[in-house]
C-alpha cells in the first residue's frame, strides 16, 4: 500500500468515529492536518476530470476537511486592523506562490491558488482549486471544494457554490478558458465546459435544463458543454394552476475555432442576444 493509500485508510478510520473527535485526538489531527497541507500546496485535489471526461471525486479528502472542523478549536487572528475568530487561518506567502492578491481579497488555508492567479477583493474557501492565470474578480466567491480551471475569468459578483457534504457529492467544475459573466450563480455540482461563456446573471445547477436554441432539445441538466455561449432564459410549463415560466439555460452559439479566443466576437454574440457580460 502506497503512502497516500495509507493516509486515505487512516482518514476513513478516523471519520468512522467522527462523533468522538476533539482537538485532544492528536494522532487523528496529525493525519488530517497533513491532508489539508497537501490541499493548500496543490498536491491533492478534491476532484478532477479523468481521461473519459468524467468527474472523479476523492471523497476521503472531503472527509478530512470535515474532520478538521472537529479537531481544531477556535482561534483569534489579526490581519492589519481586522480581527478573525475561526478554526482556520487565511492563506499567506502569496509572493512565493506567484499569486496576486488585491487588498480585500482572502483565501482560506486548505485552498490552492496556482501561479498567475489574480484575486480582486474576493474569497476562496477551503478545498477549492484555482488554475493558473485565472482571475477571481471583485466580490466573486469560490465555494468549498469548487474546481476552477486555468485561464478562467470569474467576473464581478460571481457565486461559485461550495459542495462539502455529502462527501461523495460532485463539486462545481469550471473548466479551462471559461468565462463566467457578472452575477452568475453556478452551484450544487454544476459544470461549465472548456472555453464556454455564461452570460451575465445566469443561474446553473443540476436541476436547470440546458437547451440548444437551434433544435429546442434539452442537452443536459446543469452542464454547459465545451465551447458554448449560454444565457439565462425561461420556458413555459403548464400546471393545474396555470402556465408558468421556469428557468433554463439556453445555448445560443457553438463556438468555432476562430471565435473561441476572440473577446470582441464573444461580446458581439452576447449583445446580439441582449445579454451583457
């Protein structure tokens, strides 16, 4: 059994008795703190996409995060004039990590920020993984365990939901090169594919149908495929009490090779549909 497999087995053992865990359980705390340090340095991830394009969740890593809150007591810390009272410290040592962090931004220990990440006043929670060159814009939040790819732009006010429990639940996945427009909400394990664009204000979760505007067919639930431009929409549904409009996400364009990295073209596509970014 390899070192990581042994660590996984120990975490599962401790979690089986989570109700008895306290900060006095030093052996358990040692194992859990090791997992969290691996998360913080990007040596472990809560989830990743395999060669078959499926999301693989490493549930035992989530178990370690849940154990952490049992095994740590509350502590007071300070950052300049600000005081915090929590069980986790904030990340630090950004210069060595190659990360730009604007005043007002914070990331929790146990999250990972790749080199080249830019954080405007924003927040990244424990277990999240943010890829190189990604911009987390003003007042955007990246929830616990969310996986954000490389060269992604999370525009102002974007909410990326956290998924910590149950441990086997799939976190939010935003793949490389995606653009998530202002005030979008992507939650509960939804997924946005490579190079895709969500127009401002779009809400995406696993119960939201994603519909192809060309065919009217439902493509998926909660998953915008690669290289699509998608916007918030609604569709009529009849119920005994009358007809109502329910939310959906509408794919208005499948991006060709020449359009994928042309920001002017992407903005024009959205404006033609009456959507801002």
